[in-house]
């Protein structure tokens, strides 16, 4: 079994030292706080990476899980148009229609991924390192193409990421398990809240299935989605802390409720952070700003960071 102790030696052991030496230290009482850079999905135009680095530097966040489209020329522009079309108050049918019209354009942009030199990603990794920021995870994708799936691992390694995080399905996970074993790189499977579809990463049972497919399949536990699915994030972390890559911090209401500003929902953000602190679990906790804030993403992420720090005061 590939245990938390084993993983800590190869992946997380360097984080405290890195934080101590880096210009930016967002470790609070031993808890590694950072951001899923999807939080800055409103960043567009030239040099999105530069904008992400500046935002993290200004806020004081020293670790991240890097959202893949921000690293690929052209992809983020399509994603940003798609995100802006998905507004609060839309019905599921309206959201589906708004997403569908961008699919072909996005597919064409992502098809260019294999032609991007790995040196492009190495340079991105160096930019983060030079800014004093650790890329802990690369939020990549897997599908039907083994060539593209191999490329996801190559990109993660070129960036200097310790893990890959991935939102996918059980059926795809079964197909790629041998590839994951060959690369020997931990993949954190990101859970959502659709418990009606057994093919989705959502229930503790689906997580157990994933972890049974490969010792390198771990769980990227989104405590907001887990709460919305009416599960207990604190209890799950206590039981499975040795197979959790990192947690996503957000606040949602139970019963598939909406994302809301932190402190207004049912997600036990404070209890989760204090558990990680008390038990000294080497589990990074990363902000994923997803509610509809009244200000820009930098301001809203700054609020979330302040909230997380207050939970550990």
C-alpha cells in the first residue's frame, strides 16, 4: 500500500522547507493554505500566468493547484467566455445550452496541447518558483487518448507539480489505472456532488472504488461539494487522511445547495482546518473561489484567505 507516510517522503516532505525558504509563506499553524488557480478564471488576455502569479503574490498565497487551461495558449480565452456565459439564476437547461456552444471551440484549442513544447511548461514552473510559489498540484485532464493522457503526466512533471488533480469518471479511471501505475504519480480525484450518477466521483463508495483501482489514485476532497451531497467531511478526513492529496475549501449548502460566501453555508470549513492543524495531517487546504462575489476575484480570494486564517487563529 502506498501510504501517507510514503507519499509525504516523496511529495510533501519538501513543502515546509520550501515554504521556509520562499518569499511567500502561507502556512498557518502548520496548515498549508493555498489556492486552486481556477479561482482566477476571470483572468484573460496576454500572460494569464503572470496575472495569476501577481494575484497570489499580492494576496500572500505561496502554494497552488494550477488550473491547466491557464497554461495553454488560447484555451483560457475560450474557457473565460464560457464561464462568463454561465450566470447565476440560469436554469440547468440554459446552462447546458450556454456550455454547448463553446465545446467545439474548446476542443480545437485543447487539441493543440500535444504540440506545445514541454519547455513552455518548464518555464511556467520556473516563473512560479522564482516568485516564491510552490506548484503543488497540476489540475489536468484524462480521456480516451493514451497519447494525451501521457502528455498530462509529462506536463505535470515539467511544471514541477507533486500531484495531478482530476475531475473525471469511474469508467475513465478504470481505463487509465495501468497508465497511472506506470507513471507512479499520485492522481487526486476531485469529487463533486452528483450522487445520482454512479459513474461520478461523489460518494464515499465511488471514492473507495477509485482507490481500489490503483494505489496512486487518491482523493482531492472538495469539502463544499461533499457537504452539498450531505456527507460529513470531518469524519471522512479522519478516516481517509492517508489517501487525501488536498482539500478544496468552499462553502455550500446541504441538499445540493448553492455556493455561498464563506460562513453562510453548511460546509465545516473551520472544523476541517482545525482538524488538519490538531492532527498535523500533511494535507494542503486550497481556496476554490466559486460563489458569485460582488467584487473581483482577487478581492474575493483575499476574503477567503482571511477567513481561513481566522479559523486557525
